[in-house]
């Protein structure tokens, strides 16, 4: 798989940093797990994910200025990718699609650990923040190639109310 993907981070944060998921845990990793990078295959999904994360923590995304958050366009080539947006994969692994976007992340964290242990470089998964979107979760320690940054632009999170 060769893909262009998007990541939205606060101004001044390295777009390739996985420190946030290490400190807080994420949908597919426990707190303390190093090298798990969350991104999206569509820019609108990356923006929606950040806005949802802020709202979950009681923060109004509209409180930020127009250049406080930045969207990065990145590329990655990976050969071992587990695609949870493929119904055949979900059926084969006996995974309920609703569990992948549920508020309870215990099952997805277990799935992420199993995928990493099995040698996968990345997971493609449905977005809980933008139902039509797909997320890309990269296990940097397993990735044969490190993602490359192609471009960046500011993102106005105050415009995310309808997402």
C-alpha cells in the first residue's frame, strides 16, 4: 500500500510525534505504548478526529485561533496493513464493525496489540468522528518506511461544528 494521509496537530508539535498516544493511550493502544501514530486517509476526517477529541475532553474547538492547528499531508508505503474497512477481513477475524467506533476502546486496544504483535505496520480503520472516513494507525517500530511530510496548512477548528 502506498498512501497519502493527513494528520492534524497543534502548532509547534512534530507531525510525526507519537508522544500524545504514548501519554494518553488511543483507540488502538494502551497508555505507555510507544510509536503509535494516528492519522486519517482524508483531511476532513483528520480534522473531525481532533475536534472530537477536544470535545470529549470538554474543550470547544472554536476556542482556538485560525492558525493554532495544522494539517499535514504525509505519505507512507507499507506492505503489511490490516484493513478493518474490508468486510471480508472483519468476517474472517470475527470483529464487529460497531466495536471499532464504540466509545469503549478496550476491544480496539486489544486488537491493536494483536496487530502489532503479528507484525503489521499499520491498521486502516473506520473513523468514530467522521463515519464516511478512514483512519490510518501506524506502528512506527514495525514500519519498514517512516512517513514523509509533503505539505502543511493551518486548520480553523472553529469551522468543525457540523462534523
